[in-house]
C-alpha cells in the first residue's frame, strides 16, 4: 500500500512529545518544531527520470527502537566485527538500530579537542558548534519535504569535529547495525573539518534482517574549511523493504578537498543525492560510486559537483551493475558557475547489465556559465563484453568465472578507493553475494 504525499500530515504534537520524553535538548526540539511548521508548504524532490509520487516515504510504525548496547569491542556482534579492524581500530562509534551502543575515541584525539559524539549529546555539549553547521550550509530543512521529514523524525546520528590544524592519523568509523524490521533510520551525520585539518571517515550501514517494513532517511553534511581534507568512505548494505532517501552533501572552502568513495549496495528502492559545493578557490572533490541493483529494485542516483571557486576541480566516476529486473537512473551533473574561471569538471558513468530485463540509464549533464574552464563527460550502458569473456575463456577459465572476473574488474576503481581494509573486504563480499553468486 502506498501513501499519497498530498494526503500525509505530520503529527507534530506526538513528535515533540516523544522528543521531550527521550530527553532531547532544546536545540533538537526546536529544529524538529521548525521542520514540522514548514513541512506542509514544501514540495517533494523531483529526481530526474524517476517518478516517486507513489513511493511511501512516510509510514513509520515505530519512530524509535531501543536496542542493546555493548560494553567492549569483544562484546560487539559478529556482523559489526566483520567490518571493523579490531586489532587496529582506535576510533569507533556503533549505533544499534536507534540506540547509541558503543563509542571508542583515542585519548590523543580527545586531548587535541576532536569531538566524536552522538548527535543528541553533541547538540547539548557543543551546542554552538552544532548550531553553526546543522542543516545550514549543507542541506536546508526547507529544501523539500523529505529533508524536513528527516529533521522532524531524527532518531540517530553522529557529530564529528576536527579542530584547526589537527590531522587525525587513523580513520574514524561509524557502524549502524539494523537488526529489527520495525526500526526506521533517520540518521544525521555532521562532520566538520576546521581549517588545516585532515580526517578519514568511514561509515557502514548493515542489516541482518531479510526485509524491513520501515523508512530509510539519512543525511550526511560534510564541511571542509580552508585547506582541510576529508576522505569519506561508505558501504551501505541494508535490507529490502525500506523506502529510502539518502543525501550526502559536501561543502569545500578555499584549498579544501572532499573525496568520496561510496559502495551503495542497499536492496531497497532508494533515491540518492550526492552533491558537493566547491565554494572556495582551488577546492577539490573526487567522487567514486559503485552500485549494484538486483531483484525488482528501483533506484535513482543523482551526483552533482557545483563549482563556485576559481581553479576548482571536480571529478565524478560511477560504475553500476544491474541484474534481474532492477532499474537504476544515473544522473551525473557537473556545474560551473559564473566566475569560477579555471574550473575543471569531469565525469564518467558506466552501467553494466547482466540480463535482458535489467536496465540502467546514464545521463551525463554539463551546465557551464563560464568561458575559461575545462569540462568533459563520458557515459556507456551495455552488456558484459563478449570479447573480454572470449579472451578469458580461451585461457581455460570457465564462463562463470570469466564473468566474475570482468564484474570485479569493472567495479574495482571504487573498491580500491575505500580507505579501510575491512571495509574493502566487506564491499568485495557484498559484490560476490549480489552479483556473482547464483
């Protein structure tokens, strides 16, 4: 059953009452009220070539699911241990459904003023910082209905702040374990790297249930101040049954860099928005995405890098594999604003279809309002190359193994870019499960 968007009304009184019962502070309660007040007047997002007017983004049976917490690394469930390098991990946050379940931060980082706290605690302990960046420069509460709904229903997430000139030597990792079919995820990540700082952040969303009955609405705001560098890696592998909206948004200032490596492996119907604003001169963003669709999934991936700064560089690389009757739309947009002289916008989208019923559309778009720039794009959609298969099979490799090697080679540019070995291993195993295994 679907819910018509035009007929849906937020129960604002229940949302605020529940927020206060959970002990959420004045800042979060105020943001939820702001979202409630604006919700009715907002439009839904309009992802190109995907009609979502009958997707049910709003049915939530259990706004908050309280789950088990973990006292030590040793007590973490195996599903979490599989994506964490236990022998070397220094900075780890685990969220169990909607419950902050485990936190480990090195003493050295704490002494340097690095903050890693769940979003609710951070809004109380570091209100000035959170208020400065939460849904201000990245994603706005009134951007559209799904952004407002996210703010109103917020039930989890993390705040990370790296002070000026602090270079975090080992990754900060967040693992969200979803093991209750009634748990919706309205997670918000706010990651701020102040001037001259460097940090690698990796997140994993993983389900152990076969199917969910709830909502996925996650937003990440990634802010790199002058001369800061953020490397952001993620693997999403959540169950079928979610109706999903995932928005990862970056803002880069002068001489700042935000590099993305994303393995988007969810089994649900999801619309994705990954936009990076290159606001500063000589700012940079390199975005790599790998996607696998199976079953009767419907997905839309809109990736955009918008150049405001002079001599800014933005590169997009997306590789997707579709099987069964899955359908995916790849919208890649490189936009150079007036005044962004010397900017370089490049993109490449390639989709591999494994059978006749699968479909992938690649739509490269360049929007250029400045003359002194460099820009280019490439796109391809097709089946596995028979010449590659013939070559491998002529060397004594079976057809199934040859297809496996071709697929892994096709997806390798993103897998190799992930910054943690355990996460690379996880993504490789997920690819095996979703694409190669019969």
